């Protein structure tokens, strides 16, 4: 009985190992079983000696890497859209600034600031408003954190001067940052909020410009500042504070004003930046007759200039956000690939160890049988008339409690037995 059990176990083990060796490693086209199993069967049946949780995690990390890479490409496409928006808005802004400079030059020395409230500088600043531009959503690295850190430092400086600033927020992350990052500083949130649009247009910038202009002209604030992230290149951006109102009659252009252009070089994204020359004052002849007083013309041009400036700053902030998102998604994609390599290595090591263990068990069993045969401790060898069917039949009879011969029948004995059975049958 012991001999039959040992041989049956050895045959089952050999078949299992052959099936395992025919299974490919993770990632190969033969890793899928030929017979489709239901989800219930797959949770109970081990198809190969590997860790199913490792394989599932390897697959999950690969899908996450594809998702983050797609988000990186989407951000790159949106950077190009921001670039196109800056290029379209630049001619109007330059022409408007040139005309404003020409009118200011013509009216120089005539007490211009008294008739234009947007140019009026107060003797003492008691109230300050800060427009904060943040992202509408996360997954853009430390972009929002850097903007809020810059805002926190500015609010702290104003608090030391005894000023409690009024805040205007663009982007949902700015509202949530007020509760988490400005929980110590004193500020007054005006509840003026605008979502950061995916596609920036003059409509959004006009709504923001009109609101802060009304606060300034109504005397609720003496100064309007903007806290945003200035775009430098695809790798870095810098949080900055700029004054929006009051406007300066002499130096309206930003000394660091520049345009960017997203291009490709050797299959990689590259940013080309170009310094923008200051707009020259338009020459207005002395005999020019104005249909309306120049002060009224300037008073209608300044809001347009404020709107164009704000539109340019929104594009700059969006480019900074998208470049941060590109870097964050690229880092996430690279990390996913690295984790996949480590998981694949661990999976294959564990699988190979299981296969090696099974082969060792089979070899040990074969050596044990050979040693026992040499010592005569095992039962006799199979008879010449035995085969898989006869052994299985004898084994089943033994399990059922029937008697089976202890010694295998020789060929001659089996032949004599069959001859006697034939003679008995013929006599009947």
C-alpha cells in the first residue's frame, strides 16, 4: 500500500511541475491560462506558484503610470494654449499702453493724478487688498503650497504694520489654503471668489478686474496687490507679489515682462523666452483736437489696461501651474516604472523559489525511493503485467478493504492463470 501511495504522489508531482514550467513569467503573452475560469474559481485556484497579490499590484501600478503620463501630455497641450493666448493679447496691450503713455506725456505737469483716481497714490496706506491666484485642483506638485507660503509671508508683514489685508481668491485651492496655512495670521476674506478656468478668456479677467477696481475706487482699499506664481521655464516658477492698483503714470510696464514659446528639441519640450521691449509713447501732435477731454479718455483706457494686465498675469499663473503639473506627473510616471521593476523582480524571485522547492521535493522523493530499494526496505518492484490501470485498480480495491496479493504476479504465473481460466471457460 505504501508503495502505491508513493508512486501515485510522485506521478501527480511530476505533472504539476511540468505544467508550471510551461507557464511564462509575468508580462509574457503566455501568462494567461488557456481555460477561462470564473472569478469565484480564480480566487480559490492557484494557477502558478506565484503571489497573486504581487501580480495584481504590478498591474495596478502599470495602469497608474499610464494615467499619469497621459495627464503630463494633457498639461503640455494646455501650456501651448496659454502661449497662444499670450501672443493674441500682446498686440492690444502694447498699443493701448503706447496710447496711454502718449496722453500722459501730453498732459504732463497738468495735475493728471487728481482727475484720474486709478493713478492716485494715497499719502498713507491703511487698507491693502491682495488678489491670490491658485489652481482649481491639485496634482501639480508644490505649486499651490509655494503661492500660499508667499501670501502668508506678505500677510505677516502687513500684520506687523498694523494692517489687516482683504483677500480676493482665484482658484479653489486658495480657499482651502486659508484654513490650513493662514490659521495664525489676521486677514479679512471678502468672499470674492472666482474659479480658475481651464481656458482663460477676457470675460473672466474682466469680472475680476471690475471687482477689485470697485473696491479701490470706493475707498475700501488704498492698494491692490496680486500674489501669483511667475513662470520662468518648464522646470521652475517663482511666487511673486506685484502692485495692480494704483497704476503708475510713468512706469506701467513690468521691467521683467517677457513672453514664452513652447517648442520641441530632439523630441523633448523646450521653452524659449524673449524679453518684451517697453512700448514707446505714441506721438500726439500739438494741433490734435480731442473730441473729449484727455482726462476722460484716459479714465476710460485705464480699466482696459488693468484688464489686459490681469489677463496676462492669469496666463502666466496658468503656465506655472501646468508646468508644475507636468513635472509632478513625469515624476509619478518614473516612480511607477521603478516600482514596477521592483515588483516584477520580487514576483519572479518568489515564483522561481517555489518552482525550485517543488523540483527539490521530487528529487528528494526519487532519492528516497532509490535508497529504500537498495536497502530492501521498500516493497517489491511492479510486476511485468502491471500498468497504470492495474495499479490504480489494486489501489482502489485495497482502499475498499478487498484482499490483493502482497507479491506481484510473474509473467509465467499470469500466463498459467489465464490458460487455466480459458480451460475452465471452455469446459463450461
